[in-house]
């Protein structure tokens, strides 16, 4: 059975090679990117039903699960915070002072589902090792709004005095991080904790790696330029994004044409308007077009929801945000989500560091281990961890 599936998939894979679009010149290790790109495109070609099979294929072959194996420096263990599985990385080195802590929410949207997968296990272990910090890898099921609640509840749990004391964490040195869709959840968790007086312990820093921050506008310059990949083609991203809402094909099509927003939502576009919020360098010669509203009037409240489009919060909710690190990759449809958030946070007076990786591709930080090892992934991991080490 496995072999038959493999044959089918390699057929698809070959097709993808055949139709593959040339990569930009500044990309390192292009053939590796082509293979990963082809795997993703293969998934996006399938119908919603077969999509699940492909998801499992990607999961098992490319993102294997990894046991909680302790090493000489870090004790690794799986436990549950509230009902949500988390993986804890506890440094063994004796330390007189309390430790820093990083809560990491992994990306991968619907395709990949656990902090226990090798890619994120590697990153979190590396973070704990380098920083001597307690790292909490949070599992997330990614079924909105369940994913939102799933990601928030372990954060709330961890921030309690008694839990921080149990792991000897310094309450004034906690960071929330995430990549891609996990960075959306990290963004929301930070917005929540900083703005809600119920949280006594606040966040010192947030670190967002190529965050996905809005589903309002699918015609930003980066959506236009990188619609066909590499790694995250628009159809794939939209398929994943619209699955949050429904399996309605009309919605999927409307997203592709940027005609999905209902009548009366124009005011929301001010908060994501790339024409005013994107630096000149990235606007290039793209012409801003006014959104087409009310073509369908879908009744999906999530289209207007700031839990799924974190950019939709107003400036007064941004002012309370902590020290922020945002990393964007050039070759990424989500590039402008990150860049627009950088502008919004700067305008709101938040202390922000921004790294833009000119030869970066979406997903690179989860591509640091065999079989998909990318040097640019290691470079991004190194930048993220160095920033944490200096600022947390
Ligand atoms: C443990 O820490 C030491 C000193 O920082 C380092 O040289 C070693 O590579 C680390 N071990 C692992 C498994 O990462
Ligand atoms: C975590 O909870 C799940 C059920 O939600 C349970 O199956 C699992 O055994 C628990 N894990 C631990 C380490 O307690
Ligand atoms: C976006 O900004 C441009 C100015 O650069 C403005 O003309 C346009 O009306 C704005 N669009 C929306 C929906 O706010
Ligand atoms: C959407 O709603 C607006 C206002 O209620 C209406 O003018 C418009 O015709 C509607 N569009 C469709 C396709 O029904
Ligand atoms: C910002 O949004 C919050 C929450 O939705 C709301 O309570 C507040 O009044 C808004 N502030 C401004 C200035 O619009
Ligand atoms: C921003 O944060 C960094 C690191 O914590 C600090 O060194 C710097 O002075 C801050 N900048 C501003 C403008 O507050």
C-alpha cells in the first residue's frame, strides 16, 4: 500500500518538476527548494478530501515526530498545561538566578501539527541550550477557533506565579515566539496578555518569524510577486486559510480574486493598507487598487475577526506591546503581513527590531534538519536566537 502511494506521489512530483517555475537568482541551494516546493504544490493540487492523505504523507516523511530525549544540557519532557500537550526544555546547568523563558508556538498550519516534530524540537532545544532558558513548545491543533483557545490556555497557565516559581522562571523575562501561523497565535497571545489587566505577569518580548497576520487583503505586493511560490504558493495558503472558515469552493475562489470581504468592511482596510504602510522599497511599481466589497457578502464573522487577522486591532491596543522582533523573508507571500506590522508597531511607538532576509523563503526555520536541511534556515535560527539572547 505504502509503495503504491509512493508511486502515485512520485508521479505527481515529476509533474511538478516538469512545470516548475524558475527560482530567483539569489536563492541558496535551489534544488532543495525545488523539491520542497514540489511537495507543497503536490498537496495543493489535490481536492480537499485527498488533501488529508497528502497531509499525512508530508507529516510522516518530512516532519517526523521526535521523542522527548534529554541531553547533557537540557532535560526534555512532555506534559500537559491545562489540556494542551506541551514539551518542556529545562536547562540542567545550575544557576543562582531565576531563568529566562520562551514560549514557542510552532507554524505549519493544517499540514503539520506538533511541537514534537523534529523541526521544532531542534529549534526549541537549541534555544534552551544557548540561552539557558526554560522553553515551552506548545502543541496546536489548528482548527479555528479551537487553535486560538489551544494556544492561549497554556500561555495563561504558564504565566501564573506558582508555575513560574515551579520552573524557577524570572517573571520579568518571558518571551512569546512563533513562526508563520504560530506567529499569528504568538501575536494574539501577546496582544491579549499586554492589554488584559487580569494578567499580572506581562511579556517582556515577542519574536515573530514570517508571521501570517491577515486574511483581509490577498492582493498585497508580496501576494502578487510570490503567488507561485517558492514553498508557499498562494493557492495552498488560501486553501489552508479558507479551511479555517469553510469548505465552500466559492469562498476559496473569492479569496483568490480578493473579493471575499463583505459590504461594510472598508474601514478594516485602513489597518492593513499596504499603500500607506509598506515602505517604498517593497511597493515597487505595484498599483494599489481599492478592495471590491460585497460581491458575495459571505456570512463568516471570522473574515472580520482580529483573532485570525491580528493586524485588525487598533493603535491603542498596539501601544502596550513589548519589545518586538520580526523576521521577514523576501520570497514569501506573507512578507508584507510582517512588514505592515513592523510599520504599525513603529507608528504606535513600540520598540522593534526587524530583520529582512533577502534570500529567505517561507518555512525556512522548520527546514533545519534532515531530510530538508537549508543553510538559510540555520541562518534564520541563529538570528532569532541571538536576538533573544541579547534582548530577553
Ligand atoms: C552542551 O553545552 C556545551 C557547552 O555550552 C556544548 O559544548 C555542547 O555541545 C552542548 N551539548 C549539546 C548536546 O548540545
Ligand atoms: C495529556 O492529555 C492527553 C489527553 O488530553 C492524555 O492522553 C495524555 O496522556 C496527557 N499527557 C501527559 C504527559 O499527561
Ligand atoms: C489606502 O491608502 C491610499 C493612500 O495611499 C488611499 O488612497 C486608499 O483610499 C486607502 N484605501 C483604504 C481602503 O483605506
Ligand atoms: C451585499 O450587501 C450589500 C448591502 O446590504 C448590498 O448592497 C449588495 O447588493 C450585496 N451583494 C450581494 C452580491 O448580494
Ligand atoms: C480599540 O479597540 C478596543 C477593543 O476592541 C476598544 O475597546 C477601544 O475602544 C478601541 N480604541 C479606539 C481608540 O478606537
Ligand atoms: C529598545 O530595546 C533595546 C533592548 O532591550 C534597548 O537597548 C533600547 O534602548 C530600546 N530602544 C528604545 C528606543 O527604547
